[in-house]
C-alpha cells in the first residue's frame, strides 16, 4: 500500500508557543483545583454520614438495651414470690402425695397464666420436677430432671439463678430465672420460671441490618440472623466447651462453630467494623451496648455502604460543579482552536481523500484476490432470496458462471431435482429469519449432471450501518467425505456379517466339543445297561440307568450354560468345594479313562477344605477337559523311568485357590506353548482346537486365570487360579472352609 505523505507543519512562532504554554499551565492548575475540590467534598460527606450513623446506632442500642433488660428482668420476682407459698413447701416435704401434687400443679398453672410467663415449675434438691404449670401438656416438665442446669445449682446454693439456653424438654430457647425454697434456714427445693425472649427478638427480623446479643463467653444466643445463633465470636477453651456441653445450654448436640464474620475495632470510637467472611463480603458499622447486670452484650449494626454512597454522591456533585467550571474556562480556548483547525482541515481533507481512494483500491484488490483463492464457496443473498454475490469456488462447485447466478431467485439452477421440497423448505426457513449457523447438509446438481454434497453455514449479512440486508452462506464441498463414509459403512456391514458367521461357527464347535464327554459317558452306560439287562441283574441295571439319566441331564445343563456363556449372560455362581469338584470329575470320566489306559491317578488335597464362588458344572467340565488332554498326551508318549501318572493337586496361594493338573507327557514345545490357547489351534488330527480356548474363557469369566507351563522332570502343568471368597468380618475363629490369608 502507498503511505500517505505527511501533512506540512503549520508555521509556529515564539509568541504562539508562549500562549500555548500559558494555556497548558492554566488548564493544569484548574484541573488540580477541581480534583482537590472533589476529594475534599467526598471526605467531608463521608465523615458527616459516618458520624450520623454512629449517633443512630447509639440511640438504637440504648432503646434495644432498655427493651431487652425490661423483658429479661420482668419476672425476677416470680420465683421468689412463688417459693414463699405454703403449698410449695408442703409439696417439697410430701413429694409422694398425689393430692398435694395436683394442688401445686393447679396453683402453678394459675400463677403462670396470670403473670404471663412461659413456664413455672418446682424441683426437689436432686433437680427432679415435682410440679409444673404445663403438667397437662405433652411437653410437661413433671418428672423431668434439670439437675445439670446452672440456674438450678445457683438456686440450690441459696442464690438467685439466671440462665439462657435451649429447653431440654421442649427444645425451645428461653431465659430461666430461679430462686431457692428455704425452710428453717435450709434449701429444700428450687422454683424456676422460663421466659421467652421472642417478644424482643422477633421485631429485629424486620430490621434491615443485623442485631444480635452475645453472652459473657462471646456466644451469639439471640439475634435477627438465625444462622448466627449459638456460634462463637471468640475461641473457647476446652474445659469451658465441655462444661457447656454438660449443661446442654445450647442443645444436646451443640459443638462450637465460629461466626461467619470478623469484628475489627476502628481507630476512632465508639464502635467497630463487622465484615462478613468470603470474597465480596458485606461490611457493617457495629455498636456494642454492654449489659453488665445480665452479663450480655447487645450489638446493633448499620450497612457501611450508606457511608460510601454519601461519599460517592458528594463526589458526583463536586465533579459536576468542577466540570462546569472547567468547561466554562475551556470554552473560549475551543473557539480559538476551532478557527485554526478550520484552516488546516481543508489541506488535510484533500490529502485524506487521495489516501482513502488509494486505500480502497488496494483493499478491493486484496479482497478479490483472497476470495478467488478460497476453497470454500461464498454466496450472498438479499432479503428476498436474490443472489447478489458468489465467489469463484462457488461457481466451480456448481458449474455455473457468476453472471449466470447473480440476480437469480429461487429455485436456483443448481438445486437437485430430487430434493426440491427440501431446498424450498431450507430457503423459506432462512428468509424467515431462522439461519443455520451450525450447518445444513444439502445435495446439489452440478451443471454436468453429477451430484455434489455440501454443507451450508448461513448467517445474517449486516451492512456498515448495522442494518440486516440479507444472508451470507459458506458452502463446503463434502462429496469426497460422503463417499468415504458410504464405503466405510459398506465395510462395517460386511465385517458384521462375517462376525455373525464366525460366532455361529464358534457356538456350534463349542457345543460339539463340550457334549462329546457326556455323550461318550451315555454310550458307555447304555452298553453296560444292555449287558446287565441280558444277564438279568436288576440292581446294577437300575444304577446304570440312573447314571445314564444323570449324564443326559448333565448334557442339557451344559447346553444351557454354554448358550448363556456365548450370549455373555452371567453364569450361575455358587459356593463350590474344590475337593468335591475334583472328585466328581474323576467319577464322571477321568478315573475310568485312566484305568482303561493303565495310568494311575493321584490327588493331593490341601491342608484345609477350599471353597470358591463358581459355576459348578462348567468348572467340572474344565477339570475333565484338562485331565483328558493330559491322558491323551501320555498315551502317545514313551513312559519315563518312573512311569506315567495323572496328578491333581489342590492348594492355596496368595489368597487364591489352585487346581493343578500334572502329567508326565511330552511337555510343551516353545512354538506350541505360545499358541496353546488360540482358537482352532490343535496338534491332533481329530481335534477342533477349541478346548483350551473355551476352558480359559470359562475360567476368566469366573474371575480367575488358566496358565500352562512345563513340569520339572518332564511333562506339563495346567494350573487353574480362582479368587477365594473374603473371610467373615468378625468370626470367632478362622473358618477352615475358606482359603487362608496371605502370609
């Protein structure tokens, strides 16, 4: 771009510079005086408002303290006066007399109603309430013991007691005043009155700012903010906390919690600043009125924002006044400057027109180059839907020239004939004011007849004055992406079809493999039954038929469990004794097969019975399958010097139950051991290659592991590891049926 030539400097002389310096100094002095005036006005207004707030708080504190003291001392006479009545002394001397109790209850009820107090009651020297004004209510004080209350202990010591706390029976707070009942110079009981403080505290809730009362320990027990009640304003020593909890002064479950504010004394009397905790917490002016006769402190507050508001108002007024003065002083300078500026304006205007014209030409050329290089199509329409602009990418996308598209109204020539309704609906929706900034997929028809898949992103077109003049759309060609997605979908469909075929084949192979063992047993038992029937041996024949029925049921059970397992349904888990499972596997097939091959079978039991949570039938099938594999491996192998043997070992190790199947066969060559558990891998000509793979899947579905390794001295070891169930939480002694803990 061509840079604008600098404007010629205006001629300046010494007199003009001197006048400018004087004007600058005058303006600076005037601004300093105005700032000083604004600051002084704010400080004066703040101090005046603060003094007024302190005066208001002082008067409010005196009024509230007088009202609080009046409510607190109104019934001081009542316990002492009641204690002088002969009926009260007679009740304490004859506590078991029902007639005296009834008379005392009626007397206390009448006195309480006449005086207007909350409760009036009499306690014996142990703190047990003998009579009460609320004797006929569900929350009667009668037979309640208040021996742990300080007001009872003070009166029992011969003094007047005063105590504010939460009622043990009703759960409602109040002020308790007590007096001793003296007979012949000896304290024989206590009379107490409960006074509710709500008449003085309820109006506080209507006040704009918080009001609260703390006791001599700094605990808030009365106030207009319920969430502050019974919280501490200062740390409490542990003995004092224990004493308060023993007295149950603020409820049964009371624990000390700090109030959500901080009280900071101010430099000038008479009050402090109360600031709520947290970021942006409010601040209050707090005035404390001591009540030494009650041991309480009344605190009244006022929002400190009132002081800040007064300062801000003063600043605003002072700023307005100062602004008027400054504006008046500057007005005459503006007139002089305007004359000089008008002279320079004509020169600068001509120069700016030339620079602006050149800049517009440069910007237009740059914008045109940028639009031509875009791969994203751009289309602009007016409010009626007429195309007013398209870039080169849009023209290449649909095969039409810009002059063929500009000025067109819907329907546009590139609309796909099979989706005209969709195009009309989208166009009407956008022209109605509902654009698609998130994108809208459309299929267009190229001029050569091919389909073009696009994404339209439409937003409002705004002119330089902010007026809505049409709609601008960005068009992205996604034809290649759509075709790639269609090809991917076709590949996924073919893959799913192949997976279904494989799954059906695996299930059929699994059923054939697992049913081979029960069916072999069925054939053997049927042959034995036929021979026994020919010989007329009814007893053995019945046993053979029963065993044959058992194997048939077992085959049905295997079919059902394998179906659930293939469908990934949860198997039936139950506590199983590993010794019983191994013995059942031997009885079903292994011992007979080993006897037929002349191979001895040895079982090594664990020191204690082992129990696991497993599917009994599937676990037996795994043991049978591993045992048959071991027998088949030894059948084709030359016997070692010690002879062949099939050994089944049950043990516990590291919180797991182990079942090991050991043989003296050829062992596991390295190339075969790595692929041993792969599906359809087998070293036998008549094998399917699914047995070990299915066994491992069954064991892993029970949370265990199936491992294989070579045995020392020749042969192989197949090891089943299953987790032991957790032991009972608090058994009297170790349960030997479970695996031992890791040592």
